[in-house]
C-alpha cells in the first residue's frame, strides 16, 4: 500500500460568488503547487471546508482532484465522517476514483472510548482498499491519540501513517515508537514543527502554508531528508516563521485564500460560518509574500 511522505499541501476550495465550488480555481492551485515540487496533495481536508459541504460535494471534489491529477502526484483523500459507515463509504469512493490513501480524523463531538477508537479505525481499514492515515488534532477535536495508542493503531493492516497535529514532544515519541515499522509514516500537521519533526526522523508535512510557498517547504524537506543540511534548512525555516505565525492570526482558510489571491490565484470567500480575511490582513500578507518572493534559495540567481 502507498505510504505518504514529503510535502503535501492541504488544498483549500476556492468558491464562486454564489458559494458554489470553483473547480477551475482548484485546477490553478493544483498546477501551482505541483510545479512547486510537492510530493502529494490532500483533497477534502479541513482547509477545504469539507465540514461545510454536502456528502455529494465531498465526492465531487475528490473525483475532480484525482481526475485532474491523473497520477502526476499521489492524492490523499479526506474521508473522515461522524459515522463509521459514512467514512467507509467515502473512503471506498475515494479508492474508486483514484485516491492513493485516505485521511481519517478521530471520532469527535460524540466521543467514544479507547476501544471505540480502535474498532472505528480497524473497521475502516478492513473495508478499504487504500491505506488509512490517522488524523490526530486534539486542539480542534478535544480527542487526543496518545503515542501508545497510535503505536497500537499502527500495527493494524492497512493503516499507513498519521497526520499528527500535536506538540513536538508528542510527535517525537510517536516517531520513536513507530520507527521500526516500514509501513507507517509520521507527518506533522503544524508548520512550526516542520523543521524539528523532520530532523528527528519524521517522514513529511501536511499543511496550508504549503499552498503559498510550495518550493520553499519542499526545499526545507530536501535539505534535511536528502542533503543532511540542517544549517541551511534552519536558515530557510527562520525566514518562513513569520509567515507561519501570520497565517494563524485570523481564521483559516480565509487567510490562505487571501494569500492565494495575492499570488494571482483564485481564493474567493468561505462558506458561513467561516469568514474572509480582513483588509488589514490582506495588506500584511501581500507584503510578506512579496518579500518572500524575493528570497533566493540556494542555487538560484
């Protein structure tokens, strides 16, 4: 089964004025990040506003991204739902349309027990033909997978990795516990942890800033993983820290969409109750992205 790795942007969903999905806009964003050298794409994740889409719209987005990619990069499909049965249905659909793996968030709101979490993921994995990537994001779900539970889940056939949006100590322990499993990868979901997570043996990063500066995030990954050049990676990461901070000053994905529009890419508004970025933010991120555009990577003229 495919095991995700490297730099994977969590694609936002540009919207038309009538709140319908701008599929042409999705194409343009995909072209931009693929040209930036990313190792895969996450379609239908949190930043895509999946929670504000109908079940059919989620399917339409997954099918469109897989069709347009046409194998150029691996596709991770966001398929997590409240009901296990719905998660299975959407994951099976993602496999049918060509996704390489599926990202499944922990059961939340109606919280379950430790065994319930295990049974949920085991059932989804057993009924899926593509690998399942765990999604641990306690800050928004109020459910945390502790490292020992993640290790236990990593032993289940068909579970191939985790998007771990948790603090660094948690990430490092998960990496340590699962390092001998060749079929399981640990990808950080926090931009601020890209550098340290990769430096201690993580396999990649899934995030939203990746949509704005894909080539720079890819360069950090290559410097650490392929070139063992932590000094250069640290310098580049330091140059990006202010962008990591800026993107979280107002609600996501409004901030990402504002950044995309600065780059000449479509963003559009977000569906209520999400809000667009403020005028002040748009002005700030325009200056930041302009400055970063002038930042030369090693080897560039």
